[in-house]
C-alpha cells in the first residue's frame, strides 16, 4: 500500500527486503511484495518528476572497446569515425537546425549532401563523365528486373555467367523480361570456382553479359573480368563495391546495394553509361525506369536521404584514407591473414573455394568436425565476435571482412581459431 506525501515522493508500506538493502534498484525489478512482511515505511523520490529528460541520457557513451567485431555479410559494420561523425550531426546537421532525417529532399541542404556524395564517388572510382550515377532503392535484387526492362526487348538474348546464388537469382528474374541464357554455372560444383574465360560459349547476339563480381554467400570473387563477345558487360558489385579500383569504362552498368561496404541498407547505387538510358520497355514501372531517375537526379520521389548521407560520409572517409588502391592493399592483408590460418590448420578448418578466386570480402569455412561448429559460433560470440554463422543455404561459418573491418578484428578471430583448434584437435 502506498500513501502520497508530496507531489514527488511516495511512502511504501511493507517494501520488499531486497529493496531495503539496495534502494537504487528499479522498482519494476523487484519480486511481488508479500503482504505478510512486517510493516515498514520508507520514502521514494520520483526521479522522473524532478530530473529533466535530457539529464537521463548516458553521460559516457560506450567506448570502442564496448563494440563487437561484427562479421555480418550485410548490413555490415561501418567505420567508427563515420558513425561518430553521424552521431555528432544527428540532432542538428551543420547548423541547419534540423537532422538529415528531417530535411526536404528538394531543399538546398540535402541537395548539397547528395551532390557531394556523387562527386566523391566519381573521384573514388574515376567514373567517366559519360556515365550517370543513380541513388535508388529496392536493393540490388530490384535491379535483376530493372536491367533487362531497360536494356532489352522481350525477345532479346542475354548471357549470364552464374558463379553463385545471386547470379542464379538474377538469371531467373530476367526470364520474365527477355531471353536469358546461362552460359556457365558453378552450381554442380557448389559454386567454388570461376571458369577460364576462353572456355565460355557466349551468344553471338547477346545484348549483355551479366556477372556477379563477388558472391557474398559462397565467397567467390572475379579477379579479372570477361570480355563480352557482343553487347555489354554488366556487374552486380554489391559485396565488393569500393573495395578496390575498378575500370568503370569496361562496364555498361555497375550496380550495388550499399549495405556491405559503403553505407546502411536502403540505398542501391547504379552506375550506367548514359547512352543506355531511355530505352525501357513500355511495361517498365516508373520506379524502375533509369530515364526517370536520371532526369530527376535521383530525386523523382523521396530517396533514402539518411542512407545517402551515410554513404557520402563513407566515400569521404575512403578518400581521406588515400583512395581505393590503399583500401585494396589493406583488404588483401586481412584476407591473407585469415586464409593462411585456415590453410595452415592441417585440415581442422577448410575453405571450399578454389584458391585463385577466393573473395577478399567474404570468407566461408567449415570445421573438419562439423559437430563443433555451433560451439565455435557460441564461443566466438562470448569473445565479442558475432555473425560468423554461414548462410542458411550453405552452413558452416563465414567471416565477412569488408572495408570497415579493422585488422585487429581479423587478428582476434585468427587467434581465437588457433585457440579453439588447440582445445578440440
């Protein structure tokens, strides 16, 4: 029973003994109060009534050591300095009096954000002026339909080189809008290799050749790119976008979901040669028509404003690190460290991917004793290394080590792997 004594305090009769020992405990954390306890009366002050809301925010935000090493395939970790920059600007973006999340996408503030993001991306990838850069929505998966709708007539042939699950999904989606032909598939060998390009039997009249530059699930990455026999080369670069320099001029279209290497989920980036714009099939939905988005500078409707802003901060950060040549070197060092640990484990760990096409971004591996895999993931999580479970379609483990994964994260994982092996070999 409680009796009010002032606007900001309460008197409790029969409080729980646990509360008497530690009156700072939250009241909701206490067990049910027994009516058989001896009668005792104490006073509680109501902090909510006397303390301004802003004072309840934590004074000491978590330091970097409180964060985990996140090996997720996407959404993935972002650079800590980018997160802190976004945090500092969240409430009031650069004196504008509002958050980026509150801005009109047609206002001068957001116009400056999206224009700088495009400019920095053009600098990073040395994108030629004859290419447009579009910031879209719907994920890279939406582009599986948008590309044939914009480039083909229903009877046009197109070639797909399928090196993993995402290339397979792209080819299947294209069947609705044109005549795709899978000229090679790694499925019989569980997507562990890429064929020699001179072995490919390309169609002589294909409008384009489609590849997935890095297969996130299976960890297979193109180290060089095939030349299409006819038509264009198109690449889904979602999981290795901005991880290394790329000769954009070799491609008709490069597209990528942002949530692996360059931002949060919700942004899809399309880099397209301008002469390919404006030929969409009549049935193409307006939101999939490249011409609409190009004419409106990616602002036909409300874009994913905050996601674009975050991508812009990442592009800025990559430039400050010296560009993609240096980023690629860092990524190679991290991947080499992890693959060496796998290959040097005497078979305790195994990577199924052919060595020449192993991904620098996504490293799948299994344990010789598969019954230990669940324990491996559980124990790694205790050491603040998370999201190491392999894709549900493949199993095993997968460490995604994108640009923002620091070397210290890979070093810690390798040390854990060696210790785990010593305990269970």
